[in-house]
């Protein structure tokens, strides 16, 4: 019984062991099959990649052979747009704008985020710059227009354009030093620098020592020299308290004024209401005045010669000194010198030409020319010039109207002369226009206007012109007044 049971147990154990071995063999076979399949798949993939690489290599070799077969010189229109050395086009893409090597490099060029950020930032800065520029565009436009006027010698227009730019800069709190500098340069050349809207405080004191701002320093220095000269000369004149002009010691005053040339200058005293604290904040007043201004010395000598009623030649000689020593300062001598040249019968052609070379908009040269033509008896030509500037409403419109009125008086057209004279008087109420209107009133029997002006003279305690009284009394003719002597009514 026991033997049979042991035998059965042995048989069952053998059967279990057999099943385990079969299971193990099956599992091994499955793993083996799986590994073979993966190996086969890998081999197939490698074979495909090798085939592709072989094709690319063949392509490269073909392109290289194509490159080697190139001509020594390639037409410019067939060159690669990238390198500019090899022929454009490849075997795959004959119409390509690039050669094989450049096309390959572009195809494989790494694409990074930085390549997007940098251009984007550049565009952003450009847009911001455009915004800033557009905000100040009106300033730039005014300054550019001013520069064009300067190049054309149109100094008054240039000064006006610069003044506009300066006011815009002040409104926007912009410190455009070079625009300020050019504005001052233009103002100085045109004679408007004493009225300039440029505050010298915009420049730092140390900046005025820089080479490119030297002209600003020179202009401010001359402005202070002129103020000091004016103050010193007024002190000389006011010490002679006389009732009649004839009692002024002309020679002594002229000598004392001339002596200022070699004397050390004294700064002009403060203007009423001005304080040291106020002027200490303005750079110009930190400049030390060492000498008096020579052109201003000569100008005041001329002024005294006029007040003392010296002869025309004496007056001319003083103005000619200014012309000789400071010819560019036409604004201080030219208009008066031209008038004196006309009254003395001298030719004014060269003077007018020079005035226009400095400032083509200085219409005082045209006043001189119109007067010269009128004195020569060329009335129609003189009237033509006058009408040109009257229509423009020129700054000297009153004088052009005055010359026009004199021409019509001498032509015998008293009614037209009266209209022109009345327009001149309306534009500028000065003795020259008032005296001429009185003569025209006499010529047209307009006693009301004559009496009105005569009353104004009486109220001001000013004597009537001798020429006016002589014409009214019939002791002088129009020809005697306007074609002889000084050719005008004083």
C-alpha cells in the first residue's frame, strides 16, 4: 500500500516538473522570437537610412562635380545672392537664388529665440524713436527752415524761424544747444541779437569756453560791451546841461567819447528794479567787460554830429569809419550812410550790393535805391520799386510811401501824392512823414489836415519845418525842396 502511494507521489512530481520545464521553454522561445523581430526591424531601418545617406552623398558629389566644372568667370546675374562668388542653382533646384553650399547652410541654420527677440527689440526702439522724433518734429522743421533761409542770406526770415523753434523748445522743455547757438548767430548777423529770445542761462558757464560755442561767448561779450559803452557815453553827454543844442561843446564831447577807445571799461549799472541776485543767475553777466565797443563809440559820435547839425561830409566820414572797421555790421551804419550818399550825390550801387550780400532781406537797400532813382528824376522807376514793397507791407512801408508821394508831387499828381503821404503818416508818425503830409495838404488845399498837424507840433513845443512854412508862404517851390539841397523836407 505504502509502495503504491510512494509511486503515485513520484509520478505526480515528475509530471509537475515536466510542465514547468515546458513552460520555461515556451517563455524562452517567445523572448527569442521577440528579439529576432526587433533585430530584423532595426536592420531594415538602418538599411533605409544608409540608402538615404548614400543618395545625399551622391547628390553632394554631383553638386561638387558641377561646381568644379564652373567657368572661371561667372556673369554677375548668375552669382549666388548670398556669397556672391559661386553660380546660383543646384541639381535639385536649378532656379534657386543660392549656390549649393549656401542653400545647405541656410537649410541647416539654427533657429533660436534670440533671433526673434533682437529684431523685435530693434523694431520697438525704432518705433519709440519715431514717436519721440514726431513729438519734436515741429522744432526740427522750424530749425531746418531757418537753416535754408540762412543759406539764402534771408536773415530776417531765418531769425523768425529760429525764434519759433526756440519758443517751441521752451514749451517742451527741450535744451537744443545748437539751435540756441545758431539762433544767436543769426540774430547777431542781422542786428537783432539785442532783442533775441534766447536766454543765455540755457548755457552753462563752462560750456561757453568750448570751441563750438565761442561765437555765443563773443556775442554775449559784445552785448555787454555795447551796454557799457552806451552807459559811459550817456554819462559824458548828460554832464553838459544846456538849453540850446548850439551850446553843446561838440569838439570836446567828440574827443571825450573817442578817448573811451583806450580806457578800461566799466560794467553798465543795474537797470531800475534789477538786482545783483537776478543777474548772477544769467551766464552773460558772468563775463567780464574789459573794453568799450568801438562801433558804438563811432555811432554815438555820428549821433552827436547829427544833433549838432554838422555838415553831411562830417557825418559821412564817421559812418565810413564804421564801414571800414566793422563792415559786416551793416545794421549799424548802412541805411544812414546810403541816405547821406544820396543827399550828397554819391553813387550808392556798391553799398546796396554789399548790404544785400549780408542780408538779402534788408529792404533799407531798396529804400536807398528808390531814393536814388527819385533824385535822378527817374520817378516812374522809383514808384515801381515803392509799389513792390508797399504791396508786401514791408517793414519800411512808411518810407516807400513817402518816396512815392514825393515822386507824384514832382510829377504834378497832387491827389495821388496826398494819398501816399497820408498812408506814410498812418504807418509812422514821425517828423519826416508829418512834414511831407503838410506839404501835400497845402498842395491839395486840405487845410484841415494841415491845421491838425500844426496843432500837434504846437502842443509838443516843436517848431514847424522851414521848408513847410516856405512852401506855404510861396517862397519855395516843390522843385527847390526836393531837387536841390538835401533833396528832402527836414
